[in-house]
């Protein structure tokens, strides 16, 4: 299991929510019977389909009532709810919802993929929000929530299927049409397209990049995936992709004048961060060291990647089969 | 559950071959395990293709004056897409979540089973994303995926009533930009209210983008899934008024 990130906190245009927010401090995910501190879990796809996941709610409704009273919000207008949604098909479900005055909040709410298959059986994973929410409209007052449906406090949890960091390397066929659209010369073999304004802020590699390989070449590689020459080409293309992405990230860091702070910028919470960490590890460098080298001697980063991905082994194997 | 899938590469290749008039090479792969859904899906997709012909010919006969919103050619197409989305949803809704949330399954439907329909709907030169290819995983441009979710949202909003009419509301931009691509789609009640207000011309064309943007902003502070119909209507009315106040 790779566990990441504490729960998200959103800056909101209201004041005096502190006490009520604390009422959810003990809400946690439960993974296969164990309470976990992380709000975001990344699980192997096969594990995810077998996992028993639940939300542990240690909630005192009297404390919530007292907290909202201090905000001059009538407790009769406040509810407690658990809402979940799958990541693929916009399926949402309200797992629990009751006014706090009458709520008998269960200690555990199971996230069952038999009862809510499109939410908890989603191969990509799901999100859960536990919240204290206004059930009715109130008289509007400055800096105080008053619309029904507004949450006063919330905890967000996410469970995702893990993706290999190189899942971002999902090449596209560079057809004649694609080549024309990208304004590339005839005869182009590969092209890395950056499809977002900021790679650093992109939620995934898939959204930020598209790596194109000449369609005819790609078809041959795809049809002979296990051949030595195909594997050798794949390794070369992966290295080209990684260098291209790292180059783009380096340019962005420089443009933002953040050079030198890379060690604190990246962690495994995001795909880009995770990729940077893995490339750094392959090069036996810290993230800061990696980007220094990208600026000073990019060829050395290529060499480190070739070594880490055993590129010469694949090339030798491919060449040794040429004469067979 | 065993099911057919296509990789992004194979879907892309298949589309290119079919567009070039080359023979269709069987690039399908089998995914999943347990009960085999393949024959059932293939059988259903035959029925779906017959429905496409029926709905399209009925629509041509009825002309453009049969619904409030079906005015332009694109809107007529979108109305047909909406009607057929109900057929697609009913035929596929009982498949396992592991099938329905598998990106390869949507590529298989789009490129193998629905090639002609996708070409008709999104244009003969439409991008590969209409087939769930050309991107890392199918986006909301993938025709069968967006149709299934469109009908599912309508069904969740009003399964006992007029969900088919709701799914049939023509408005490519409203569906794709303001429901499917944003969190509004996670609340069937709000999606339905927005679509009905659009169809009834309570929201004018020039206002819909602004109203949708306001709803999107509210989402960070509100949980739409917990609101009842009256509350949803009230919040939508407020956003329409606010949008008008600014114009």
C-alpha cells in the first residue's frame, strides 16, 4: 500500500467554523479492519477489488450541536451526512444523512461494492465526503453560511487504483492526420506533445502529455511486443519520454524561479511528483540534484536512465537476433 | 465478468482501417474473468444498431418541429443521441461495474460495435477521442460512454417518470460542458433541473454558460447530492437571477 496526503482543507468565505470542523477530527478510513490515518489511499487494482473498506465515524452529535450553537445556527437546521462517488461514471450515493438532533450516527459505515457497485466497484476508485451540512435555508448573515446544502465541516477521502508511474507512457499513433494537426514534418518518428499549460499542476501525466510514435512503426512494435527489437525500441522511447517530461518540468521550475527548492516540491502524492522521485532515484540523485543536472548536463541524465532501464542489454539482445 | 476490450492503440488502428475502407481486423481482446458477457453484449449491440436505424428514420419523418429544442441539425442529432442513450443504458446497465468502468470496454463499443454511429454522430473526420482512443483513457467525448452516463443521470433523476424525455433533451454543449465534464453530473437532480430549465427556455442560450459556471463555483461549498428538489430549484433560480443581474 502506498498511502498519501492528509485530508484536503478548503479555504472558505465563512468565519467561526473552527469548532464545528473539529467535530470530524476522528473520522478515518478503515482498510481491511485497520483504522488508517491517511485520507488518500492508493491500492493495487487487484487488492482494491478484494479490499474491505469502511469509514470510521467517531462523532458526538452533542458536540456538533454545541459548536453550531456558538455560531448562532439552530441545531435543528444542521445534519450529518456521508456521500460517495465513483471516479469513472459520475455515480454518486448518499450513504447516510440525518439531522444531528435525531441522528444515531453509526460508528462504521461500510463502503460496499455489492450495494453500490458503480461507486465502490469502480476500477479507478472512489471519493467519500463526510460532512456536517445545513439542511434548511437560514436568514442570511455576513460571513455565515445560510444556504441549504452548504457544508459547515467536511472530511474528504479518496481511494484510487494504483497506476504504474509509466502508465503515463501510453503512446499514441502518429498518423498522417495527427502529423498534419501537430504541424510535424513528414518522416517524424516521435513527438512529445505537452497538452497543458502547467505540467507541475497537472493531475496526471495522461492529461499533461501525449507521446506520439510513427503509426507504422508503432503498429509493428505493438504486433511484436515481445520481440527483442521491439523491447529495445520501447526502452529508448521511454527514456526519450522521461527526458522530455523532465525537461518540461525543469523549464517550468525555472520560469517560476523555484530552482533549488525541488526537494520540497515533489513527493509521491502526485503522478508528476512520483515520476520525478523515480527518475531521481534511477539517477541516484535528489530531485534538486536531478534538475541541476538537467540544466548542466542533460546527457548524463540520459545515461543514468539508460543504465537504470538496462537499455544496452535490450539493444545487444536485439542486435544479436538480427543475423539469426 | 469476461468482456471484450480494445486497447487505445488497437482502437486507433481499427478506426484508421475502417475509414480507409480496409477489412476490419479482429483486434479485440478478452478481459476479466467469471461469467462471460461477450455474446450477450454482441447480441444487444445488434439490437442497438437496429434501434439506430429506427430512431433515425422516425426522426427524419417527424422533421425538425417535434421537440422544443430540436432545431438545428446538430440539435436533432443530439436529440437522437439522447433517445438512443436510453436504449444503450437499458441494455448495458446490468453488466458488472468492473466491465462498465473498464476503459477498454468503451473503446470496444465505440470502434467495433458503433463505428458507423460514431461517424454519423461526431462526423466522418471526428477525432479519435470520439472512439475513446487518442487519449490515455476515454474522455467525455467517447460516444458510448457519454451516452451511457447521460441516460444513467436521467434515470437516477427521474427513473419512475420522464427520464427518457430528460435524456432526450437536445443540448450538446449543456450535456457535455455543463453536466458530464463537471461535478454537476454527480447530482442527477441538479443536472435535471439545469437541463429542464434550458429545454423550457427558462435559461436563455447566452446565459447557460454563466449559470453553469456559477453552479460549478458553488460546488466547492455545497453538497448538491443532499439537497431536495425544492432546494435545487431555489439554488438554480438564484443563479439564473444572478447571471441576469450581471448582463
